[in-house]
C-alpha cells in the first residue's frame, strides 16, 4: 500500500471514529448505566486500531450488552483478538472479515465469559504451525469435540467455558464453543442454521468458517469440510441462515435487525434461486411494509422460517433452495397466502384481501440429492494422522463422561456408535 493510500485510510478511520463518537457517546450514556463512565474513559485512553475496534464493538453491540460490558473485559477481548495476527493463515482475509467474524465478544445469546485467553492458551500449540486455514479449522474441531457431548437441554444458551465444565450441550452449545475456540486463534467463524427443515419437523444449528475458497461448514470431526451427517439434509433445504455481528454488507444479506445481520447461506449447500415475493393490494398497487412470513412445509405441518418486509415496490428478495415454502403476507388487517414452489418458479405474487382462510390441502415438494458430497470436496486435509487424533479424542471424551454421575448413559451410547463405525 503506498503512502497516499495509508494516509487516506488513516484519515478515514479517524474521521469515522470522530463522526460516530457523538452518537456512540449518547448510546453509551443511555444504555451502559454504571459502566458508562469507564467505557467512555476507555475510548479516551486508546488510539489507532485498538480504538477503531473498540468503537466497532460498542457501535454494533446491543443495548443489553452495553448494560453489562465492562471496560477491562472489552479491552482484553480486543487485544487478544488482535494477537491472532500471529497465525500465518490470518493473512488470507481482510479487516472486514476480522471485525465481523473474529473480533466479536459474543457468539449468540450466551452469557458473557472470559473465553479468549483460555482458548488461546489451549489451542495455540495445536495450530501455530498451520498455514492452511482449513487444516487449522479441523484441528480446532477435534479439540472442541473432546470438550463436550451432545445432549438436549432447554435452558438459556451456555457460555463456552460453562459447556467445557459441564461436558455437554445441544447443537447450539456445540456451535458456540466451536466458534469461540476458532475465533480465539483467528479463524473467522459464524453461526449457521436451518430454522426448520422443509421436509421434517426438526431444525439444526452448526458452524461456517471462512476459507479462501468461500464459506464452508463443519459438524462432527471429519478429515474434510462440507462433509457431515447433515450434508444430504442441507441439499434438500430451502433456507439456511448465517449470522454476522453488527451491520455486515454482502450480496446475500437478507436483513439487519437487533444488531445482527442475517445472510442467506444456501448457495454453499445446494441449488438455489434468487427469489422475489411481491405484495399487491386489491387495486393492484404495490404494498410497502407488508409482513411476509416464510413457513417450512412438512408432514408435521407449517413451521415459521423467517420474516421479511416488502419495500416501496412491494418486493422482498431472498435466496431459497429448490423446494417449497408456504408464504403469508399481512398488513392493516389484510391477508394473502400461497404455496411457493421454487422448483417451478422464482417469483411469487400475493394479493392482500379480507379472506384469512388457509388451504388445508396442498402438496409440498423437495429435491432428492444423489450424492452426499461433490467430487471436488473429497480431498482429505490432514492425511492419515487425522484418524488417530479422532480416535484419541473419542477415548478422552468417553473417559471424561465416565467421571460424571450419569456418565454411564453417555458411555453406553458411544459404545453403540463406535461399534457401528
């Protein structure tokens, strides 16, 4: 980068901080309560990139986070995130990826916890010699798999260190602990989920990581990315949502709401359509700000997937996998609904009226995939050593579970799983 570009970039960053500082100060004073003074003092004492990242987090975090964020916690989060530049694979991505997918202090709705230092300490020696971000991601996945076992829970999301201590959690907790661990060593990671599958009464959450080849996903430890137990399931999905911290601009951004950017990630899993839903009134005028709801269609019924809002032209756009969803639109007491078959068309028109009756009989459709993975995804990343590492991880996890009061139940389950491999 030449001197002119560096100077312009420095001026731009300083200007952005100055311009945003007025609104940010008001936001902190309004929502941070007893923490407001120390947060404002923190901003006054920092400079350069560190100040830039502190501003970014505070500008993009929720009012709820401002009420509990302490200056020391926030500063440590930024400093440790910046230290991940020591890993060579971090040279592959830009600052925008870093800000939204490595820097954030929280993954989902889990309580705040000091996880960065602990996970950096645990994982540094595991990945410090890796130049390939995919290899580093798989190594982190092996580590995360050793820490916990899947178990359905119904409470609030666990923080990652809490999950390590308990040794179990549902898919949301598995996603949280992996993303925290990945970000601790500079691997950009984001939550992904199918709010509901479109052919069965169930859903799932997992992890996507950034790679030079694009976003890829993982689940249980495997020697390659994009190859997990739910791969075939995603190929039949109509909607997969990824999340970014704060306001993140991308060509697949669906909407930004409550300090989270929701992104259609369907392109990384299956064939899809760039779909447009248009809402009109009875006089054929486009309807702005109509609430559009997509529902998964399955043998179990209709399940809400995602909400959209029509623009001034009555349109809402979203990428959807080939299959079917049920769509409703509502505004000012007027209602419209229809089955949307993306295997036949990428456009749907809805006309609002007073009739709120939904057809009880309709046929939903979904594609049947022919193969679990594509030919270009069959490359194994870590070679034969991976399988010995995975075996050791499974044994360590089983031994740990045996130490729990109800560990025998988990151990029995894994004995059954291992006998089938």
